[in-house]
């Protein structure tokens, strides 16, 4: 793909008590604008009202915010997905990766997001909002952790968010990559993020110390973790 994607394994306003986040600050800086237009896409949570309100509060005063509702939730109603082409940032929330993909395809978002990225919009997302950009991922969309192999494929390989933050994530992902159930890919811990430009990883960052970002590759009959150098952004 052509364009920039910031993939969060966790963190951001979603996991902050007061809405502050060095990763979110970094995301806004990537636009190069003082008051960028940022659209939150809460599809994976079923357009949860409280989640969207937390986004608006976290970005108030430093961005021109909007929410893309595909479930006709009040107070937004249905939003025409064409608004994605007018944004500086599209920020995708967490929830069910499988449900997100199904709804997005029905509403034509994959093509719109590809066009937006090529035109300079920064794509970003946390958890399910990380998974969606890749060809495959580790997800709990079906209850227990399971591999999912029908992502958008804007980014190559597979993804695993919450790598050390949730029990069983690491072992399950290593096993799926080792067996070939999932292609080689990227594991990102909570409070960390990996930025891609034109489909290639270019920088790993974190807002808390000791939060790894890794490339996970097959290694004989197993899998190996290749760590990225992670640039600290501040915070706790």
C-alpha cells in the first residue's frame, strides 16, 4: 500500500485514565498540522457511545474531531463513509476484528481507506484497529483466541496486539506462526506502536518503558522474535 499506518498494540486514549497519551500526541505530530482533522471509527465496538465520547474528550482543543457511525448511533446517526477522504487521521478503535471487517466491507470502507492513505491521510488503530490493516491476525473476536486470515491486507503478514499484556497472546501467536497457520508478522505490546510507510515498518515507539515491538518469523520448526529498537515517547 501507499501511505502511513500507525499500529497500536494497546495504549492511547483507550487505555489512559485521563485520556492523555504520548502515542496519540505522536500520531497528531505525524500530520504536520496544528489542528488536524481526526475521524474516530468505533465499528469494532458496535459504535459504543462512551468510547466515542472518550475520543472526543481526549482530542478536544487540539484536533477537529468527528465520529464515523455505521450503526446509526445517536447523536451521530449514519455517517457517509466518504468523509474518510477528507481526514488527516483515521483512528480505528478496538473491539471485534471479525465484526469490523464484515461491516466495513458492506459499506465500502476498504477502497476508501486505501484511497485516503494514498492521498496523505494517516491511518491508525488500536487492537482490532491494529489487526484490520494486516492480511491476518490473532483475535478474540470468537471468544477464545483464534487466528483470522481475512484482514484487509493493506499491510503484509500478520499482527498480534496486546502481546505481553494479555495472557496466552504470546504463546498462541508464536505457535501459529511456527506452524504456518498465520504468516510471519508483527507483535506489538500495550503502550507501544509500530509505524509503517508504504507497507514497510519504519519506527517503533512506546509511551511506557519496557514495552516491546517485534518481528515474528518462522525458524525451523519454531518461531523467533526479532526486536525493533523502540523509541521512548515519554509518559510513565
